[in-house]
C-alpha cells in the first residue's frame, strides 16, 4: 500500500561535457525553455520517442483479427 | 498508419474461457459497484482507446501525471485516470487482491488486480488537473465528490457494457482496420458536441484538403442541460455527410467519454484517444473542451508545444467566419477584413432560431441539417 507522503517524483543528475552545455545554451536561446535541464529533457524525450516509434513500427492487429473486424464493418455498412 | 500511443494497442477484454471461469467463481470475489462514468472508462481502457493505460492509475503514475503530465514510463498523459473507493470499501481490500467491479445492479463488468490503495489530496488533484479549485467548474466539483481513497491496478473487461448507438460505436481496432481498408494513411479527427454549422464544415474541409480522410467523432454520453441531444448531433451529421461530403473521404463514429472540461489538458486527452483510433491529426478550435472563463481561448493550442513527442499533430484554427466582403467562409489567416464584416456562426443565435422552430440562415447552417434538427420537438437536453 502506498500513502501519499511515501512517494515523491525523483530526479537525478546527469553529467554533460561543458563544451556541449555551452552549445546547448546557445541553441536554447529564444526557445522559451526555462533551464538547460528542461531543454535536455525535451530533446531526450524526442529522441526516445523516435526510437520507440521505430521499434513498434508493426501493425496493431493480426491478420485474423483484421478479417473478423472487416466482417463487422461490412455488417455495419462501413465497407462494401 | 500512426502507431497507438505508447506503441501498443491495448486489449483488456477477458478471453472467453477465462471469462467463463471467473463467472463460475464469481461469488468468491469481493465486489465494488462503480457508476456509469467509471464503466465508460473501463470500456475505453479495455478496447485500447486509452492505450497505453491497462487499468486505473497506481500511485506512481498518479503522481507523475499530476506533476509532469507524463506516465512514469515517459509516455505523455494529461490527467489522472483513477478509481475512487470509500474508506469502508478499502477495509476488505489489499494489494494483489483480485476484485470484481460491478454496475449499480451488481452485474459484473470487469476483473481488477489491485496494485495499491492510496490516499490523495483532492485540492491538489483538482488544482493540478483543472488549474482551479472553484467548484463552479464541473470537473472540480466531480473530484470533490470522489470517495476518500484511490485504488490502482490492471482491469480485464468481463462483460461488454451496453453502448449507445452500437452501430456507430467503433473501437480503435475497428477504425484502424477501416482506415487501412480505405487506403487512408493520414486521417484528421474532428471532435464535436454540436450539430454542424457552416463554420464546422469549413474547418473540416480545410483540414481534409491535406489528409486522406476525415474522422468525425462526436462525444456522446452524459451531457449538461441545454446541450444538443446525442441523436440530434448524429442525425444532423448524417444529413451533412450525405449531401455535402465525398463518401469515400469521411467516417463518423461516436466516442463515449465523460467530459471533464479540463480545457487544454482535455485537448491532449482527446488527441491521444484519436491517435489510438488511428488519426495522425486532430482539429483544435477555440476554447477546446473549456467551460466558462476558466481557460484562455487558445490555451488548448499552446499546450501542444509542450508535447513534441505526442505523435498526433494538432491543426489549430483560431476562428472561422463568413466574410461579407470575401463572400466566402474564411479564417483569420486568410482573410484581411475586420470583425464587423464577419459572421462568426454564433452558437447562441443558432440555438435561438432552432428553439423558435425556425431554420437558421442558410449561410450559417445547411438547410438539410436544420431540417433534421427541427424534426425533433425538443432537440436539447432538458
């Protein structure tokens, strides 16, 4: 059982080379991100999302499921 | 076609053999009765409308979502999806228990595996979800009426609840197969709670111009007094589609969900659900899913900037109007003329005409649509 006070969303520290931080700061200008951390979080989410999308680039249903669904769609008049 | 949110289309419908086993042993389980809104949530989880959710949020996801609008596995999700229970009900429950969720008459709806049972702060829940504690906001009021505890855990649908308009209530797997069958790769979703006027038609057709198909997806279910009846909205759209849309470019299906009126956050929720239906774009208009003056008119546009990884893209329209100078349906990006030359399709005026039994001006509403609405003695929720 969990109680509210037992859990907090946790953060950790990641080390990034200083020259890269300088580049990130330059890149951040005018983006509206309040901190390097929020910008890096944004970039990492984009990268991970793209990787995960590639990993999951398969159909969401099997051929058997598809045939069954098509019959129902025909019955409902959605397809001929 | 776009992948489901989180990568997998969730199916939490109990297979027949397992279902029969559970039903044979039904007396052995503890049971909790849930209301009709919760049954709709269960159905949406089970059929993958809420992918990647597999049940009601456990504590960690509840906190992550409140704090970050992301699940703990780093998938965007705008507000908690929770199951509230009374202190009394929790006395018989503990983590790892399997329980049956029933409707108000005791009919089994779903099996739930309890992950955790936790306390929560209603003020924090409402403020972080709706941005206000004002109980005039229907979403806030709803949370303040929740029971004292929340329980998290996976669900498995036992019996499919009765659906409104079953012939129009497609599940994500069905819309995905349908879009594939039609050869649509790019599909734009339109969410609505009203019969269509000319402005809606303009928005939809402008968006469809750059997509393969249009998915008209009216929200049906619990409504507020004065809202259009569900059947009026559906029949009005059928008339519009029949007379004015290319048949092979439009699909209409209903979306059963409770309106939380969370404004911008609800826009993200609507987008995720439509992504799971197979849409890669969603039209977001002015004050999407807002109520009263709780949100700015374009807050639901701006929030998408914080979700670059959402997958589904918003098509943002600030306003549509009939310009007397252009003599055309326009929007603010393409028309240079001042507001006094624009007719903004005011909902209030349309309602007033319909309440008097008169069709609105044909520049505001198609006569075929008005005719359908006027067939109803009272087209509004009383």
